[in-house]
């Protein structure tokens, strides 16, 4: 995807920066200080991980693509760690536990088995009361070329988590075809 310049999650991050900031503000407002550790799942070239670090999280970004991790590291964000690793096999990465997980489009790119593997891995690294904030685009007629996720699929992949909120994501500036996919923000808490 990077080679061909197909990175809708990066386009979304730029187009929806204000709404993402508001979601992160809400996340922080419900937590005592210090905030704890945050894991940016499928962090890519580090679009969101530095923001987590600036906000006071001990931020770690993980992605399977070495070139993306190298690009993220070149940003030189202070206090942020990047790891090449597979989000469908998180326990093997030796990252420790986390209080917050952010997934901006990684989960939706997986088939059902890999979604469940991500869910098991996140659950294994989650401290009690951890939260997960996940952006997922909805299913489309182009599903074979552009994955989409339903609420039922999110809940099936995270059976040990309580779904706290589902909120329509801002689509302003997103462009076709992603603005036709009914993107949603899912917020879950580890039970």
C-alpha cells in the first residue's frame, strides 16, 4: 500500500485532525495523571504516535512494515518508541502492558481470523480498565478491494471488552471512495 501511495488512514488523519484531537481529549479527561502507556496499532509512518507522546502518554507505535517504522523514527519524536511487529501476534513483541490502544484503520484491513488475533493480542497486553479507540470504515460493495468492518465484527474480535460508544466519524475532506464507507469510531473498555 505504501509503495503505491494508497494510505487512506493518513489522508483521514489529516482531514479529521480536529475531531481526532477531541476524541483524545475525552479519553484523557476520564483518566488520572500520569496517563500511562499507549500503543498505536498499525502506526504506519507515525502520524498519531507523536501526538500521544505530546499529550503525556508513554507512547509506542507498532507496524509490520519496516520502511514505515523507519519513516516514523526519522520524525525524531521525543519519548516515543517504534517497533516493527505484527499486531496479530502482539504477545511475541515483548512490549509489556498498556492502558490505552489506538487503531486508526489497521483492524479493518484484516480478515476475520486476523481481526480475532489482533483482539486476543490487545487483550493480552491490556491492563485492567484499559480502553481502545478504533476507527473502522464500514463495509462497501468494494469489500474485496477495500475492507470494511461492522459493529458485530468488532464485538466478535474483542469479546472481553465492553463497547462503550460508537460514533460516526467525520468524513469532511476524506474524498471518494472512503467518504462513502460510513466510518465509525469504536470505544471499548477491557472488562
